[in-house]
C-alpha cells in the first residue's frame, strides 16, 4: 500500500488549503481528484468536495486534509503532486504531473501522447 501512496501526493500548501476548506464545510469528508476524458488537451482534472468514499478510492491524509482518488484516475496521476498556488493572478489547485506531455494554458487539461 505504501507504494500506491507514493504515486500521488499533496504538497504542504495543498494539504493546508484542503484542510482549511474541509474545516469550513463540515458536511464534506474529502476533496476528490479525478481525471476525465475531455478538455482542450485530451484529459482534464476535476476537483470536487465529497462526503462519499468509494470502495476503490485511494485515501490520502496529510496535515488534516483528506483526498480521495479513484483507481482509474491513479493511472494518469502516477508520480503527480497536487499543489495549491496563491498569487496575484488568483488562487487555485494545480497538478504537477510528470507523465503529462503537454497541457493547456490554464493547467486544467493535459495530454499524454
């Protein structure tokens, strides 16, 4: 199981922001990270708050944050890291994904060739 946990991880800033969001949304249990077909580059990341854990979810817990990743998305998130950026241009989650060959300008979609 520890090998699977190393395939997708949270940066300290992402863990802190997820924990902050979940603390303000007591009905929600976790942030769900998914990879869906579509977007301008072939695949797109989807982030949702959820109260439901699926049996095949990878559960990542760090610094008070809980993130669920479904097993089909894990294949496209191998070695990736969820990060949170807060800058003058705005605040947003981003995925640093080593298998992404290209991505769109906003960073929400990617291709793997």
